[in-house]
C-alpha cells in the first residue's frame, strides 16, 4: 500500500476553510473546492512515499491486473473505474445532470465525428461513460435533488406570490406529471434571459422574505434566495425551485443516477463516482448550457429523494448500497482497543481518514511488512488482494469496486 499525495481543485464555489481544517493545513484565502483521490487524468493522485512520486495512472498501467484485479480489468478495462473526492461547497454548484451509458457513448461518438476538441468549452461529452455518483455528508450538507411532484412545485411557486409565475403553476396543476415538468422546465430554460430576469428577481426577493418569516418552507426559501444571490437573473433559479431541497446530516448520503437534476449548495462531503467527467448543465453557471441536449438527457419523473444511511455488516463495516457497478463506499468507525479491521479487497481500493487517527498495517511493494499512520485528511492506495488492516480511533472511508 502507498500513501497518496492528492490535488485540490480551486473552483470559485469552494470553501476557503473546510478542506484546510480537514487536512490540517493553513488556509490560503482562496477557494479550495475539491480534493481528488484517484487516477483521473485531470488531477491524478501520486504515490507520496515513492521516489519521484509517480502518478497513480502510471503505476496502474505498468501492471493493470495486479493493481486492479482481473475482474476489474475484464469489466472496466485497464483503468481505475471510480474517482473519490472530498467536496467543500461554500456556494451553489451548477444545476446539472449526467447521461446514462448509451447517451454518453452516442454523444461522445457524435462529437468525436464532428471534430469537437475534447477541451472545447462547448463540448458536452468528455468521455464515453456514464457518471453515477454518491455524496456522503461529513458536515450538515444542503443540496437539491430530483423533481418535486408537480402539485408540490406549484404550491411552492404560488406561495411566492409572483404573478408572472402563474402560467407555470397552471401547467403544473393541469397536465400529467412528466409532461408538466418537461413543459415548465423547458419554458424556463429557453426563455429570453432579459425577459425572465425580472421574474427571477421578484421570486428571489419573495423567497428571501418568506425565509425570514419562518414556517415549514423557511429553509427551502432561504436556499433559493441564496442561489439567486449568487446567480442574479439566472433562469436556473426558477428551474431549481422544481427540485427537492435536501439537508443531510453527517453520515447520511444521496445517490444520483443518470438523468436526475441536482445541485449541491453547501457543506463538506465525501463524493464517490464513476471515473467520468460528463456533465450537462441546466443553469447557475457561466459555463456552456446546451438546452436541446440537456432536455434529451433529463428524466422528468418526480420522486422523493432517497436519503441513504449505511448498513452495518457483522465485521463492523458500514456500507452505502447503490446500484453502481463501478464503485462501493463504506465507512469504518474505529475504536481504541478493538480488534483490527480487515480491509483486504478483491479490487483496488482507496482508504481515506476523515476524523481521528488510524494505523494501517500491510506490505510494501517489495513484500516487506509496513505500518502507515493516517491522520485526518490522509489516504492510501491499496492494490487488489493486498492484505491490509486498520486500528485506531479514526473514521475511515473506503472506496473500491462494487462488482
């Protein structure tokens, strides 16, 4: 096993303090949004204790079956199929969806055939894979996830008391659920930006007022008012009001499959996803928004968000069950004096300490016994089938391949 050196991505929505507090480093005063742990070419981890700190993708490429496991290579090819992140949001991210496998493959192939450069700002598909993801809260965490039932969305819009929203509430109440959501979502995102700006401003002012008045929707209205403060006049503010507001407590998680619109608002969390970079944005961003392609991808099925809580196994491992094949997230709450937790897996894994300390025992690449102490924010990469065990008083998150 090898300790990892990981990259922090400084996106503007990032917190200036959350990741430094986790890592035990001094804040720089600049946003620090995401800590990336894995082999994604955009910001690959490096093996910190080896000469030259080789990038993890190069280590995997040197012997994929030994590093990843034969089953992983057979299913996903000679690459680590998941990407682990620690996400620290201080302001809203873009409202977005991810494609399924077939949509990603066809979209990627079409843009390749058209000669669209992979780094072009207007490109939709950076690769040919889907991007299911799981977000587990380390602090109270706010987000938007999935469509409300149209009647509930209509009630929320009506409560704002904005006359120009009335046509939307009428559609939401009169039409079949999926048709109603599609029609309103499309109308909002295709509206003339200048024409809808006054509606957005009036709705955000009303949301801020309702947030201060209390009531059962006060938290939701406060969230929408904050979104509008960061994105004044953006039609995505109205689109966001069609989505469920969710507040996670530490240890709770959300799974996001293909086509589900979502937006993270604030908080610190562990995020595990398929190793893809395919994102289609709906709004709340200065980046490219392809409305036509977006509407092909979005699933307009209303559903209450399913908040996941870990399921404990007999050995103490707490697993967050999802339908994703590429990844599996679990948590170990270590206790002083308890027996060592066995972490050996058939596939490659990354182990991250998010609280306290842990001592991991395993082997060096030369086969010699090794013990690696982990403090909060530190992580290790463990090749497939390598024996590893942990003791201590810390909290460990463990990312590996599900199937």
